[in-house]
């Protein structure tokens, strides 16, 4: 090898080494990959909500309540120095609209996560899209068991007590209180109604439910269904209905001279919402049994209700303060807890890991069940009854599972809210 060749090899080797050193130096100084919706000072999230349409009664108040809580947190420094921007878009409780608005939030607005998308038929249609785009899908506003599929949808988590758990608890009360009565069921024609009926029949037995009816939200004439329940001699009717259809069912029954004992799912049994819809007809709510997993919006002796009411009055005062308001703020509180747990170096994967780690406690009456193998929300609830125009809790908090497990009392006390109603990091 001559001197010229050796010199050429030396230069080539030096060039390779310099390139390698430069590459290493570049890797060391390369900032982390950009996280959609996250900057040094902001976290952008979004959701779909029925601000109009058949499910708007009551439900249209949830997202503004969540935003009010976020505004309060932002005014107090945000989360790890970042302020939360919450974009909620109207889907009219129409699955086709839901797909359009969620695609806009993800592809155009570049949201970090979807929070509390509402509705079983609506949210079901965006699960695969959110999974494909690796968007955290947190605390869905529905008790469908579809949200609890961590292997299939690793980024989706529920919030509500699932409808089967709820059905088991309601049926346990029916079995103990209305022995010998003819029990019937009417539910929404989707996972909401089907999952609820599964829970009821697990406790009472399939043969114990003497008539079963269903409705679709696109048809507000429920006279045929209510007429069939009357004809079947139903004495206790379990409703798996959104608020508008709870009111429709009760109003139609009154016109037909049908007066059963109503036992209603949590999502359709908020007294303040129903009384607003029914107006003078709110007398039809007397005796209604329901279930809730959050504190009463009228009980100012509850520290969580009082704390949320104070925030509401300052940031959301033009809206009513009811169960939907408490719900929206409770979801927002849990989301802030999750962000705190995920840490300052916020990523989508880190947020999901923080929720799976679990351990969250707050205003909820029943425990959250989050873990790597469980993405469902709260595991129980407490019964309510309307008496003399007041919706009051009675009995213990119950918890159970979606399978054949027993319905048990849950005796653990809730924590008091932090002094500033913002979860600590």
C-alpha cells in the first residue's frame, strides 16, 4: 500500500469518526419528540357531547362544568405549569356526527386526549379511530362494558359505574323490597339497555322479568312500549334511559293511567334535570328509586358538593348546579389527578400508565377499579329515592362486579377534598 493510499484511508477513517461523533452529539441534544396537544404552557384536550338533540337535557351541562373546574385550576397555576384548554363539540347524540367531530379534534386540533366523550352508541364508533391514532380516551361518559377492553383498546377507560353492576344493585333492592311484584324492563336499544338488563337478570333471574321493551333515541314516541308494559301488568319498571326518555316514559305512562314503581339507572335519574324537563309534571317523580356514585348536588353539608358549588358560582354561575354539574367537575378532578400523576414530562403513554397504576380517590362514593387488566370506572353506587320533592340517599354504598360476584357493602370513607380542591402532584 503506497503512502497516498494510506493517507486516503486515514482521511476517510477520520471523516467517519467525525460523522459518528457529530451524530452522537446530535442525539444527545435532540429534544424529545413533540407530543400532540402539549406545549410548555398548555395541554389541549377535547370531547364530543350532546349539546343539542335527544340527549341534551342535562347532559349539555356536563362539559361546561368540567371546563369551569379547569378554568379554576388554570387560575391557580395549572398542572405542572401548564393550563388546560378543553374543546367540547356538539354531536347531537348522533354517531355519524361523533365521528366527524372526533376526527376534527384529533386530526385538525391535534388534541392530546379525548376526555369524557358521552354516549354508548356515539362513542362506540370512534374507539378504533382513537386507538389507531394512539389518543388517550379517558373516562368515557357511559357505563358500557365496551370501555373495559384493555387488550383491544389499551387507551380507553370508563368513568361511570358500568350498567351491569348498576343493574345488579338495583335488582338487589327490588328483590328485597318488592317481593312478589311483576318486574319489567325498558332500555335503550344498545349496550346501555342490554348491559343493564344483564345485571338485573343476574340477580332476579331471566324468568322474573315478565316484559322487556326497548327504544331508539331517534323516535320519541314511546307509547307502544309503555302501553305494552301496562298490558303486561307490570308493577315495577326498571328504566335504562337517558333523562329525556325517562321523562317521556313517565309522562306517557301518566297519560295512559299507568303508575308502576319506577327504578331508574343513574344516567337517567337526576331529579333536578328531570324536574326541569317535566315542569309541573315533576310530581310524577315521587317515589322514583335511582342510584348514584357521586355526592348529592343539594347536600351542602357534603364537603365535595360545597367545594364544587363554590367553583361553579365563580366560573359557571349562569348554569344550573345539579347532578350533571357535580359529574362534570368530578371527571375534571380525576383528569387533573391523572395529569399530576403522569408528571411534568407529559406523554400519552405516561398518562395511560398513570391511570393504570390507579389509587385515585375523590368525590366518588364507590371505588375506582383501574389497573392494567381493568379499565372500567367506579365499581358501585348508592340508592336514592324521591320523597316530597327531594332526592335523598338511603342504605349503604354497594359494590360488585360485572360477572356473578355478590353485591356487598362498601364501607371505606371518602377523603375530604384538598383545601384548594386541586389534587396534589
